[in-house]
C-alpha cells in the first residue's frame, strides 16, 4: 500500500520523512539512502548491507564471470596495483 504525505524542506536542506511512512518502512535513525533527483522529483532508496548468504552469492557470481572471461588472480592483483599507482 502506497502512503502519500507532505513535508517541507528546512533552511538546511533537511526533509522529514513523515512518521507514518517511517513506521511502515521500518526506517531508523542512521539509515542510509541513495538520493536520485531529476526534473521535478526526488527519489530516496534505502541502502542496506547484503546478508552473508546474499554476499556469498555475489562472490560466486563474480568468480564465475571472471573465470568465463579468462581472468586470473594475478590479473586482479595487477589491476589493483595499477589503480593504486603501484604498478
């Protein structure tokens, strides 16, 4: 169910997310957001760390893609060193 509320921006650029929406989405102090603005809209997307299971799935997929692309561990180490200006 979509909630529609109104809010105002402070002189410091701060916007209060209405309590009903915070409660419905389970938002807490310190939560992080990705902010996207274009034309006349602003979108806030909550950011969260992946669970260990999701993280492991991401690592498996990255390894699978690296293998299919023919990358070796030394290629990755060289790329990191190069990007750090140590190559």
